[in-house]
């Protein structure tokens, strides 16, 4: 049974930083991609950043230059370093892990709140 455990959310002032982590366990299949999404109240979940198995990354335009996604394949863990945070970054952040031949799974979500 696949489990994704997220950590690192919280309350921070505008301009501050947070680091999110998501550790995956419970599958023997290789992880293809790992990503972070976020969801604002009343809005659809949106992609923030994704890192492929080979290490290539893509970011939403709104976070380019401020957020950095990385992964530790040995630990099956994905990170999101968030710098220069803005109030509009306030959302629930979800990690998503996509396995070869085994589908994709979501974390439980972690709240990030940026005060102005």
C-alpha cells in the first residue's frame, strides 16, 4: 500500500521561506515523476513544479525563480524549497508521485499560509 507523507507546511511572513518534503513508501515499482500541486479555496488544483526521473524540472510561471523542486531517489522523497513567498502562494500543497506501471498517488496535503 503506497503512502505519501508530507511535512514542512506552516505560517510564514511574506518574503520568507519554507521547505516541503514528501516521502513515498510501499511500492516496488520505480517512480517516474514527482510533483507538487496546490489548491486555493474554491479553485482547481494546479501544478506548481514537477521533476522527472532523470532530474529535468518544470515550474508554473508564477513560481519560477522562487521555488525549487528536487528529489532524493535513494529516499523516494521529493522536496519543494519555497523562497520569497507571497500571500498569493497561500494554499494547500499536495505532492504527487507517479509510478511506472502502478499509477499516481497523492499526499494528504499540507497548509502553507503567507501573511502580508
